[in-house]
C-alpha cells in the first residue's frame, strides 16, 4: 500500500511487486488540525477501503529521518498550509516515530519518507545524479546518486531572496497570484539557479503543479529537465524500499 500525504489531500492505492496499481487510487482531504493520532487514524481508515497489503509506504511533507519526524510544515498548523502554527502540534510532531506508529496501526512493515523522496523513487533511472523537485502546496526535493537516496535536505526552507523561501516563492499561493505564465518563468529561474548547485545528470519536475509549466519555459530549461506525472507519488511506493540504501533499515 502506498499513501501520498500532502498539505491539501491524502491519496492511497495498492500496488503489486512491479509497481502497477491494483486498486483505483482513493483521496480524502487532509483534516486540520492534524495531531499525529488523527494522522494515523486517517491513514488507517483510508487503507481500510483498499485491498489488503503486505507492507505500507507513506510519503509525507517535512524532514523525516529513519521514519521519525524531525519537522513537518503543514501538519503543525491550525487550519492547513499557510495558517497559524500551533505550538502544541509542533511539540507533538517533533520526534514523532511515524514509522513505528504506522507499522503498529497497520500490522505490517512500514516505510515513512519525505513525499518527494517517494515520488522520486517512482521516476529515477538509477544512474548518475538525479534531482527531483515536486511542485504543489510548496516545493519538495529529493536527491538520488546512482539510484540510492541521499540524506534529505529541506531545500524548500532555504532563502531564495530576502525574507522569502523557495516554498513561498514557487508554492501554490504564488502560482495563483502570478498566473501560470509568470509562475512558469519563475520555475525556470529557480532551475537555472539550482543547476550549478547540484550539477545533476537529470532533473525531474513532479507534483500536481508540474503539468502547469508552460511548454516554452520547459523547452528553455534544457533536455536534462523533464516533467513526470504526479502518480509517481504512489507508484514509487514499491520501489522506494529498494532505493533507501543501507543507511535505513525499514523493517519493523
């Protein structure tokens, strides 16, 4: 079972060993406020509407290390993305062992990663340096070297200009404010700015908003930049188990 948890919605499906969906994806709105107990309850209830699975892969926003939440941007707010942060939720989520909690709740081995990392697992070729950027509520990122997932960096919180992070600069509220044409130009500027930082062999642009990038801007980014379908966030749920490397034992 693969579950893609976003700021606005949570999607899930069941896949076979080859990564082919064996059930129609289901989606529910992300509830707020969202303490960890409600998060687990929501995922279990969603999973209960799908066929039984032998293991569970969950992708969620934020810094996740070895299945433990270091920080998460949306789930600590009172009413969703860009709303006021609740200090009590920050305390509840900080250090929360999501992998163990979900493994216990589902009664199956669980793998919990950043959502962009699961997304990347569904698209990377497994050769060279491959960067994945997901465009949605904010900006997600994942880096793979030779098909092995590198330690996560919260690129979205880095400043792109004074008092503005990448998350704010290219997130959904800015897309709506700017319109797709100007927003697409901004995405190209971000790609050009990050190119000398990562020197990738291939850059994948995914997430729900990647399909809105204007073709003329995408063409100017170069042949090493490709747009991938948002379904990768679920399809990557199977392959993610093979790409985490020796640094993370996901067995429960």
